[in-house]
């Protein structure tokens, strides 16, 4: 894409946001702290999760991509070997590796501002490899351009997922109370 979506200010989740999240992921949120980024269509596309879930389980993925259209496009990049190529470049390009380590430090600092998870990695494979483009793109959307170089690159490879309008119809879902789950995702 030529121009990534603009940064948006984090906001507390509304009931409508929670309904959108539930429809996007097919379940109620866990550990939801804020809507960290809004899609140009107005729906949440990145949420901020607590470093620990309600049961105390550590969850180091602070920024979680929720938009199914964006997630699907990122999945295509992953299936096409983009993560492997990026990881190889980290081994060869010292400047890129240094910028990616700085992105890792930014991610940790943002998470630590909520709650310190001593000894836990950041997310997405940072700082040494690329394990999940979804996390890197989520970080780029929240932090803005220039903070996460590989998140920015992946974001630039995506189509404008919002052009077809909202990915969910929040009027079609009613919020159900949070239920315990065995999943690792918020």
C-alpha cells in the first residue's frame, strides 16, 4: 500500500468495540485494556492487552491484531516466506538488526509501562528473528512509522483492507460475558 493507515490515539473499549472484537475473533476478549488502533473504517484493528490475563497467566503480546481482513493478508505474506526472508536479512544487515532491536526495546517499554513481565520476550520474534508478522504490523500501527522497520515493511506489502468497508457488522452481535478459554490469544 502506498500510504499506511494513520495512527490513532488509544481509547477505552466501548460496548460497540467489544461487540466488534467478539465478531472479529469469534469470542469475547480477554485481558482487553484499550483499542490501541482503529482501522480507517472506524472499527478496532489492534487491541492492547494486559501483560497478565485475568487468571494471572503472563501474556507478553501487548498489541494484538483483530481485523480478519488484515490478518488474512498478513497470513498470505507469512505463507509466502516473508518471515524467513526478513530473518535472513537480520543476519546480514547490521543497521536493520539494530533498528529491529530498538523496536524490541520500544515494545518492552510500552508493555512495562503497563506491568513488568521480567524475563519474558517482547513478541513476534523480536529482537533476533521474525516469528509473527501480525504482531509486528500491530506494533507498527500503534507506534507509527519508523519504530518497527519490519512491521513497517510488512504493512507496506498489505492491501488497503478497509477499502471495502467495516470487516464486521457490530449490530449483528450481542456481547456475551467473558468465558474461560484454553487459548493463548486474548
